[in-house]
């Protein structure tokens, strides 16, 4: 019966490709349909030097267009002689799914068998010739980079050289020590995928255990080979070990169900010799892959180490690592989650997905999703889906990052590969995860240490300044502003208990001048205050989105006086960071820093309480320097957010004289009057002996109504008439609005000094 013709296309008219022509053109069972080369004219010139007229003599189409391969009616083999990733991707298209792809090495191995003994090895001379040919090829030719192709060629040689019907090549898996089918012919793919054969079980396990080849005629004995898995219709079988460096690395099985075909001792000896050579080939290819892998991993570790040693932020550093991983592993999608010890959550810090920062803060809690399960159980999850027909596989891995007994986070990787076997990535990613965990942990410790030291230093410097302040208003304003700045909060408040009561008055605030922010914050603050008062302990909590769309987190601490009395409470909201525009949760380090700050606040409050009450009330006025600093801060905030505010100055005649000669009671009455008509978060400063300034943090109608109220009182209240020592005096005021009246403190202050004067007498008032 005439053997059918097989059609071949060659890609690459280089030395390797043209070197195959003498062998292929002699084989009458094949037809070379096409040769594709980037420079066909140069290739034809070389071919003519070899004595061939390809188009005229052999009807071979020559082209530089790869797409021509899609138009050929029938192709059995494509021999790819060019190491070009673009061509490899081209050959993965659906049109080539059923076409076998071969490397030059595979062709030389297969055709050495064909030219030696047609479809079988029929004599000892043929066997020697084939093995010699293989030895020369293996020694002379660079081993293929495609491991599966190499194993497939070895199995093909074993089956065709013994005229077997079916066969398989199994290798020992290093993880569990079982035999697994790597390539097979004549076996169901689903069965192949599931086989895990312990050493010592079945024919293959027995051969792997003993290292000795076996020839079996008839059905294998269950007594001799426990758990026999061979088919019942097998009439004859050979199993030979693959031995490299004195170790069994696998076995080759061939079998036949034809009753007239039985394997001989000659077949057994030949296949054993072939297996010895095949084992060497496999071992050498694995060593080559390991060398390449070791070199590549060394470069990967080196690049990651360089990134980790940079001064970039943690998030930028981790995103750079994701990019390096994608390059090394061939474009995988990866995610890095870091573990938050404070609330036992996983926070997404980096990914190869572009624009991931746009989704905001992505947080997983224990048990949420696969990554959450990994965080709870500290165990990896590996999911692999292979589609043998289309030659591709998908893999998902979630690996816990552990070092020194500590859980650092989760590395999540998704792979879609045209290679059927992506399991080789697992050990690489395992090692990479350990490497990352060690570096990230050291980096976190270093950053936390520096951050803690810098914050404690800032707290100590600020605390010493607080202890030197005798002005209560200035004291509480500095506390609220510096507390938020040092800990890194969007805003803060400090409240103190009214004397003899259970109510708490707002004494200082930072970033609460916006109505919207107050609407979000104040209800949550009130609830938190009740919790702090009840427990007399600090509170740190995350605020669910359904409770507030703006306030993300709260950190609050009691201020204790006279032993066990809550004399005040400090509260911060929304932990802010330079790494992200979204608020996050406060940490244990934040709590530690706040506790140290509270020590200074409590000492400062005790010193203020010890002073005379009248003096304390009088000193609610802050200084011109503090007013200038606070105004400059509001100017910066106003430029960023489009905010407006108002600065008012008032001249009170006789203030300096009264404070010296008439006693402080009258002065106190005047100041109480002013204080009663402003808000707690407005800033009041003493400019000189007779002038004060009020910074209204909003320029709305309410601020102007306060000003109008003060002006009207000049005519209706006898307090100001008390200032007229000589029966008459002059009350002056002026105001400026940012940004209409100026963009600096000096500009605004100058505008307010262009004041309006009101003449005051003990009998009447008149506007001048």
C-alpha cells in the first residue's frame, strides 16, 4: 500500500534551513511546498551554488511573505529555522493549529530514523547507524529551546523504530516524586492529564524503581505489578528507564495490541540504548534551561534589588517591580497586595494593569476573594487550565509573601500562554515571592523607623514650644494645626471641658472652615467623643462608606487631668499620604505618635489652668506673628480650592491707658463682648496697644453680620462708652476680603487700616 505524501513548508533559507534540503529532497514520501525567507534572492543564489533549481526541478514556491502559508491547501509540517518571536506568534494562529511545527534538530533526528530503516529498524547494523547518527546530531547541533518538542521527537523515534502503535514518555516530578506523562501518542488527553503514578506501582513505576528495562508479552500480572494501569487489549509492551547521572529521570513506554506483532529482545536492547541517549538529551536540555533560567533569575533579582534600593516611594517601587516581572515572565498580569497589621486588611499597592490607581483605595479583608483566603490561611493557591487542542494554557497563582515568620502580603499572578505547560513558572514565582517578601519587609521596617523617629522628633520640638506658650488661644491653635501636620491628617479638633459641666467646647480646629467638611465630620466626631468619654481610652476606627462618603477614618484621644478626669479630647480625621490622593486608615504608628503628643498637650493645659482666670481670659488674643502665619496658610488654601475669607481690624481707644490705670475689668468686658460675637475657629490677634485683628475663615454673610453687630453695639452698648475717659473717643474699623483686596497678608492688612472711624461720647454716637 502506497504511503501518503506529507507536505512541508520551511521558514528560513539560512544555513540550518538549506542544510536540510539534501535529506528532505531524497525522501519520496514528502513534498516541500514552500520556502519563506526575508531575502529570497540571496537564498536562491546559495541554493543554486548547492546545485538545486528549486522552482524548476522541484516545484517549490519561494517567497518572503509568511501569509502565503495560510493559502497552501494542505500542510503537515512547518520547519521553523529562524529564532524570531514574531514568527513563533504568527504560527500560533488558528490556521496552523493542526500543523506540526518542527525545529531543525527535530527534523534531523526524525529523518535520521527514516533514512536509516524506513519505518522500522530491521537489523543490528541499522540500529547502530541510527544511534550513531543521533549521537553526532546531539553533539553537533544546538539543543532545541522547546522542551515539549524535544520530548515529542524522542517518543516518535521510540514508536516508529519499534513499529509500536502507542507510547508515552513519563518524567519524575521533583515536587511529589511521582511519574507524570509529558507526551503521549494514542492515549486520551484527559487520561494523560490526570495520571500521577507513584514510583513502584504499575509497569512504569516498577521500571522507574529498579532502573531496569522490561519486555512484556501478554497481559501484565496484577500480582507482579500492583495497580496495573495498562490497557487490557495490550498484547506486547516495552518499558525502558531514562537514566542520567545515575538517576532515573523517567521512562519510555511503547506497546502494541496486534497479536501478530510482538516485541523482541532486539527491540528491547535497541530501545534501552535509545533511552540512554534520550536521557542524555533531556538532561542536557534541562541543564541548559536551568543555566538560562539561573542567568535570567540572577538578572531579575539584580533588577529588583536595584529597585528596592532606590529612594522611590513604596508604591512606585512595587509598580516598577511588576513591570520587571512582566518583562521576565513574558507579559503576565500581576498584582501586589500589602498586609495592614492595624486592621488585618490587604491593600492593593501595585499592578501591571494601567490606570489601577484611578479606582482609588482597593482593600480586601480576611476571607474576601482568593487573596483574602490566602491571607487568612498563609497558603498558596494555584489554578491551571490547559487546552491541549489549541495548545495554550491559563494559570492563576496567589502566593503568600512570608519572611521571618511574618506575613507581608500576597503576590497574585495571571498567565495566559500559548505553551501547553506553564507549570515551570511556579517554582520561579515561589522563589520570587520569598525574595520580594524579604526586601519589602526590610524596606517597611526601615521606612517605619525613619518615619517614627522624624515624627517623634517633631512632636518633642513642638511640645517644648507648647510648654512656653501662655496664650490659650495660640496654644490650642498650634495644637490642632501641628498635630494634623505631624501625624498626616486632613483635619483635626481639640475640645476642652467647660468648668463644672460635662459639655466640651471647641478650642482649636484645623481644616474645618468649609461648611461641607463640617457637615461630614461633626456628627461622626460627636459619636466618637461619647465613646472616648465612656471608655477614657483612645479610639481608632475606619468609617464605612454607607455612613460617610468623605470621612474615611478617625483617630481620637482623651486629655486627662486631675487623675482620672477627661478634661479634653483631640480628634483627627482622614489619614493622608503623599503616595495617594485617597484617604486611608490611621496606623499603630500614628497612635504611638499621638500618645506622645498628648503628654505635652496635657502638661501645657495644666500650666494654663494654673494661671489666673482673668489673665487666661485676657490672653485669648494671639500675636500678630501667629495671625500672619495663619493668614498665609489660608491664602495658600484659598488659591488651591477657590476659597474666600475676611480680615477685620478694630481700633479701641483708651485700651492701653485703661489696662494700666483703670484696671483690667473694663478691658475684660470689651474683650468678652468681641469674643461673644465671633466663632471658636476664628482667629483674634493683638496688633498693638489699641488695635486687634479678626481673621474670619469665611467671607460669607455671617462674617459680615458679625462685623455689623459690633458696629451697631458702639451706639447701643455702654461698654464702649466706658472707654471714653474724656467723655469722647474714636472707634475705628476696616476690613479686606481675599482675593479681591489682595493676595498677601501685607496687602490685606494695609487695606483694613484704611479704616472708617466712629466718634464715641458718653451721651451719643455719631459716624464721622
